C-alpha cells in the first residue's frame, strides 16, 4: 500500500517523496499543501521544479518569516541538485524551522541519495512514489483508486480496464474517475467493454501530444495508426486544437506552482504540468502560427479539402515546425 500524507492533518515539518512516478509524486506534494492550508489558510507555497532551486532559496528556507505563518518549500528533482545546494539542505536538516514544511522529491537514484537518507534520519515522513511496473501492482492500483473514488469494481473489470488502458498510471486514474462518475459507482466488465470500443477516439490526443512535443516521426506514425483504426479526421483536429489551447492558457498564465495554476485555470494538475513542460519549447509566435494552421486544417477536414489525410499530415508537420519557431519570426 502506498503511503501518503493525510490532507486533513497538520503536515509534518519534513517530508521525503521517494520515487519517479509523476502521478504519485504530484499527489504526495498536493496532499502536503492541502494539509498545510487546512492548518493555516495563509500558508506560503514555494514550489521549485528540478533545476530551479537556488542559493537564494536556501537563504529564504533558513530565515524566519517576518510575517509569521506556515511555509511549504518543495524541492523537486533533488537527485539533480549541485553539491553546494545539497550540502546546504543537509545543514538545514540539523536545525529545521518550526514554521517551514520542507518537501524533498528524490527519484531514488544513487546521486544525492545522501540527502534522502539524511531526511529519513531526521525523522521525515516518507511517501513512496516508485514507478509501478508489475501488472499485479497496476491491478491493485486500479482497485484502490476506484475505492478511493467511492466506487466498486470486480476483479474481471479491473483486468479488462488495465488491458484496455495500458500501463500509464495517470491515464488509469483518469479513466477510473470518469467511469465511477458515469457508472454511478459500480464498474462492470460490460461497462469497460463499452469504454474500450470508444477508446479509439482518444488516440487523437496521442497525435497531438507527440506533435506539440516536437516528435515528428512519432506523431506521423500515431496519426496513421489512428486513421487506420477508423478515427474520423475531425476528432484528430479537435484533439490538436484542445492541446494547443491548453498550452496557450498555461503559457499565458506565467509562473507559479503547478498546484496554484491548476486552481486558477480550473484545469487538472496533471494537464497543467504537461503543458508547462511542453511550453518550454514554444515561443508566442510559434504558438500563434500553430493555431492558425489548426484552424485552417479544421476547415479542410470539414469539407474544404479533397484529401483530409494529406491535410492532417501537413498539419502535424506545421505544428512540429512551429514548436521550434524563434521569437520574432515572421509568418
């Protein structure tokens, strides 16, 4: 059973999130933040992505707040910290502050494991977020996820659902959420079979994800598989439109933690996190160019072109090209 930090209790002052399963890491950090905000609604959140934790953050971490109140400091990707930053955190662990909740996210690799071990020695709460690789463990995750959502699922339906969705934990969690809501709580094998028949439509999002990430070979391969599976071109364009709009919303929102942006934009935290990663390779000009291209493709697949398949392949190429478009580039 995976450990977690109860969101209804006051958070411990030291938390180690150990593992590299994005969904479980996200949930562990979110639970700490929720617990802190329940304890103190004015809690300050400092959430540093891998590579963003700096010397000034170390100084702030060890400084008593002038305004009082609780602070949550999240250090992600601790295995990538430079030696001086690691040593600074080790020094902090000898005298942690009462008004600071330090959350260290470490993937579990050898590098900087000394910091993870020091967190444990200092009495940190350890949350396991290791990647789930065994089929049996994925089955257990699905069953536990459905129970967490207040639903029920048979063993046969669990197996069918994992077979239909695959190994991606975040997608499994989303599907569980959707199906519990759709089924009124009870998920049967028949319901999963119906979901599986409609699942092909979702592959349009896989095309969009690959194109937005700049992976042209993958995007074209998935596109051809999607079309061969009978997915209408209009659904593929719709998925690309949605992906680009999400990207634009997150990019326009500027900085801030994933959790704060998810709340302000009304988007799931996993979608914000994915869009934040994708946005690093996009300029405003490139995004505008891609949006114009997808708008033209939408008209094409709805009857404005003789060969919609060619139009989709051209769209994928345009989006990948737009991703590398430098700021200030002309149309």
